[in-house]
């Protein structure tokens, strides 16, 4: 009985000593994932800004064509397209701020 208790304590101590080693490899994995994600932030931000520019140009053309045709619904169209452009630009800035770039 005494021998089993020593074995139990020895295995518990060895298990407790091995946990920090597993935690360290997890920290290295998280650091690698963070650095990998940071490399993708700049291209994603640039793509978002380009999409915002394209949406803005298409929206401007639609508003201009509605204005020339005499449509009374210009304000609604202008607010919708303008709001989407502002959202895309602000979301690109928020993505950069979130990752600290």
C-alpha cells in the first residue's frame, strides 16, 4: 500500500511539472498565429478600400443618372450608397486599429 502511494505522488508531481511545457508550446502557437494574421491585415484593408471606391463610383453614377432622369428618390439613393462607402472605409480602419497596426 505504501509503495502505491509513492507511485501516485511521483506521477502527480511529474504531471504537474509537464503542464508548463505544454502551455509554452501553446503560447508559441498563439504568437505564430498572431503574426500570421497580422500579415493578412494590410491586404484585406486595401481590398476593403478598393471595394469601397468601386461602390462609391457605381453609386455616384446611379445617383447622377437618377438626377438627370428627374427621379424624386435621389436622397434615399444617395444616403444608401454613401452610407455603404463610409461603412467600408470605417471598417478598414477598425480592422487596422483592432490588430494594432
